[in-house]
C-alpha cells in the first residue's frame, strides 16, 4: 500500500490561486504583476539593518501608491508607525481593506515551504509607514535582496 503524506501549513500560509478567475475583480494587469514578482523578497522600501538572524525594513507608501508584490517565507512582524488605510492584494485573489493605527503590531509564522505573496496599497490620505522585522532562521531559505534596497546604497537625503 502506498504511503500518503499531507502537508501541514503554518497559520499564515496563503495558497496562490491557480485559476485566473480568482483575480477577475483585481485591476487590469495586477495578476500578471503578482506572477512576475512572486519571488520578490523585498518586503519594504529600504533594508535598514541585517544580521545572520534578522532583517529590519522600513516601508513607506504615499497616498494612492502601492508597494511591489513580494513574498514572505519565514516568521516576521510589522509595526505601524502611523495611522492609515490600506488595501491588501493576496495571492489567493482576496482583497482586504484595513485601517492601521500607530503602534499596531502583527506577527506572522510560516512552516516549511509556506509563504504569502501580497502587495499593499495606500487608500488613505496619509502616508503609510511600517517597520518590519523578518526572522531569517526559519524553516525556509531567506529570499535574496538586491543591493540597491540596502540602506548603505540609498542616496543621501
């Protein structure tokens, strides 16, 4: 008798919908963008610190703008640094509108081969600002980060 195994996903895994119909309510071209960036590990605007165990990101999204689709593969948390309104587009096809408040913090966990692909759009009239901490010692290999997103490679302001 053949042995069967079942996959047990972590609590925050989001399965990517395979049927294009799951994205019919998304703006034109957005599903194609998601597929293009589904392995993007850039989860913020700038990577401000990195060790062997963690990456610390700052994310800034101006009103009416959206961050690129990106993938989370290991445990992380974010804290909101300002009040604001956001719309999340998830690889499952779900769209979620939320209000954030200063100090709000959410934690996420992923098991082996788990992930979440999403993008965040600012649908409010104030800047969205977050600090995100990714833990690199989880069950999945951290995704690569292009050097231009590292703080030391940012233009002086």
